[in-house]
């Protein structure tokens, strides 16, 4: 079933990092009994948000492991934290996941599962005369941080339609901004359009009279593409197979629960945002954002390879080519994970 995400512009600053320790064991647990998970405060990340808020992960992991959740605002920041060893698993988009795999030492960053499909749209400012890609020339179009999934999609879409960004000698000005800055400039009329995730996309529509020119999934085969993935440091997975096995069980349980309980999911997300940011999201806004998103554990492998090709063509993957061989955790290297992970790779 379909489900989509909602984030209030201005809720999160340019770099939001909130540590939320969920102590399931009185604080005496050592680092070996801890799992540190990163995710974003937006509806695309409904799986970790709902799973944590409902206690699904805690119940599955048990009382001998501390779960420490850390909220981020951008995928590249998450990858840097993975490199630094300050987080163990994370929910991120395919762009950062691919980049993390290719740039990590010994390809230490691996994909464990999918978490969402879709949940991004191209929104046109009401004062801009954009009715199709034929009207993009001379316009200012925003996307989140350079190298993130929406940035890759926007720049690839321009190239596929014979357009270039201004810094490459073209006629389209591409601005990489935080979602809160995109909201501000969109409101002022200083940008003509934005390629953004949910719920920012729906916020621009409902609050600023933006026009949804298209949902990104319309550009993909079968209207599906991986927008959120569960990734991990391979060394942590190998050292903690039982914890990861339980986490993946809880991940799948949460996916199933969300798809069976959309109304409760919506309320959990509204309450989560109020608690973490002090901001209130309307019922209608969250409903529309959720309707633009599919919550799924399917990593949609073909879309990951397409993202890699696009990122490479943009020069994001270096000058010496790339290979995604091994980007999924090798289920044969750890028998305790075989049954769980094989389902995520089909």
C-alpha cells in the first residue's frame, strides 16, 4: 500500500543532529551492547520513526542492548559519521549509500534492506511560468545537499532533456540548499521550483500554493525507486549478527505494521515531530505526504544501479569508474543473517 512523508520546512536547521538515547538497560551496558542508528525526522523515514516510537525495535532487540538514535538532516553527514565509527546502522537515500560503499575503506558500508520507495516531487513556484521541462531554461531550481538523491535526480533529468546547470555552462541555475532554506526562498519567490522529498514537497504545495509538476516515481519503471535504504558498517554486522538479525526482524515487522495502520502511523509521526521539534503538522498535510510514499523492505535493486550510473555521469563517483559488486551485505558470510537478508535482495 502507498504511504508518503511530511516534514515542516524550517523545522530542522541546516545540520540537525539530535541524540535520543533509548536506554533499555539502566546505563551499565558497554559499547559492545549498543547499537547506534541514524535517521531523518521526515515521513520518508517512517520505518525507524514508527519502529522506535512504538518500541518495536526495543522489544525485538531485548533488554541487553542499548539503542541510541541520532537524527540527521542530510545523507552525506550520515556517511561521514559511519566512516568515523560514531554510528553503526543508518537509514539514508541511495545516493549517499552508493557513495558510502564506494568511498569507505574495504567497502565497509553495505545495504541491508529497503525502507521506502518514492516520496519526492518537482514543485513549481506559483509565480513561475513553468509548465514543462521546456520552460526550465533561465530558471532557478533548488534541491537538497549536493550528491543527495534528489540532487542526482534533478541534474540527471536536466541532462536527459538537453539542459545543463549554469556552473557547467548551461542555462539552469541549480541551488543546493537545506529544506528549510528552500521553503524560505520559495516563499519569497527567489526560486522557481524545487525537487524535494516529502513532506517538504507537500508543504510547498499546501502552504505556499506550489504546483506539483510531477512525482519522481512517474519517471521510473513501474513507478518505483528506492528512496530510503537501511545500511550498516559491515564490521559491526559481522561482530553483532544476533543484534542485526533482530533489528531486521523488527524492521520488517514495522513495515508490515505501517502498511496495515496508516492512520496510526500518521498520528505517531505528528506526535514525533511535535515532541522532537516543537512544530505541529496538520492531519491533511501528513495524509497527502504519506500518499506519495510506499513503505517497503524491497531495496528495488535496479533503481540503485540506475542511481549509480547517474551519479557517475555527473562526476560524483570519481574518475576511474565504479563497481557495485558487494554493495549488499554478503549473506553467505554470516549464516545467522541468511534468511533475513535473502528476502531483502529479491
